[in-house]
C-alpha cells in the first residue's frame, strides 16, 4: 500500500521528482561543505579556503531557493499532487531553512572571527559532526517521503539520535568553556557559537517531527 502511495505521488511528474532530488542534493552538499568550513576555521581561522567554502554555501543557498520556487510554481500551475501539495511545500520550506542556518552560522564565523582555544577545538569538531549527521539523516528521511514512505521513520530515528548527541556535546562543551580561566566576554562569545552550531541539529529535529506527521497523513 505504501509503495502504491509513493508511486502515485510522482507517477506522472518525473521532471518534478528530479527537481526535488536536485533540491535535496543541495541540502546534502551544503551539509558537507559546512562541516569542512568549520574544520578549516578551527585549524586556520578565517582563511581564503574558509571564505571560498562560505561563498559556495551562499551559491547553493541561492540555487536551492530558485529550485524551491520553481517546484512551488509547478505544483500550483499544473495542479499536481493536490492531496499532498501543502505537505510537500511545507517540507521544502523547512528544508530550505536548513541551508539558511548553515549560511548564517558560517557568516557569523566570518564576521565575528571567534578565537577558539586549542582545548575546545575537539569539542567544536565533535559537535559539528553530530549536527551534520542529523541533517544527513533528515535528507534521507525527506527522500524516503517521496519514494518509500515506510523508511521515513527509520531515518527520522537517526535524526533524533544525533540531535540528542549534539545536545550532550554542546552542554559538555559549554560547561568546559565556563569552567575555564578565560575572560567572561570570551566565554560568552564561544558559547554563542556553540549554540549557533547546535541550533542546526535542533532545527533538523523540528523538521523531522513535521515530516513524521506528513508521512502518517500519506499512509492513511
């Protein structure tokens, strides 16, 4: 029954399915690029390589916006999948905001150039890894929504797992920062960047919660 529902969603709209795949590819690629950019910053600061990664995320964010708007136009202009249109639009808008979180966090590094002491770099790296894992699982869950509705729950479960791991790392890292001998202003600056990164995983969890509801609606 689930397979039938999946095929019905895009049975006559393969071009649209291809565009949604491309849109989700942009999310996945931006996730990897975000990870590389943060690791570069931790090692070399706001270097040319970091700035190049930031520019690429900006470009992919613009590409994703263009794809999302084009998909929305097709859904309305061609009266496609009317029974699931609202859920698809909601999913696309929420997924698009994931790239916005990536972009905003990297811009924060670029503008504020926080000084991250060596003792905290491993914590920032681990946190970034957990966040990226959460987003990658969310992308897989979103693909499953269109292709194999039964698999959405499996991927969403991983989103929840990595979000909780990110929270643990975030709390541990902030505790270490405020237990250090750094000036209070430096501690607060570092805390804000821990929270900026962690918020990406929080947002991924929020999207996964909504996606679970969309999946239930399609399965009924």
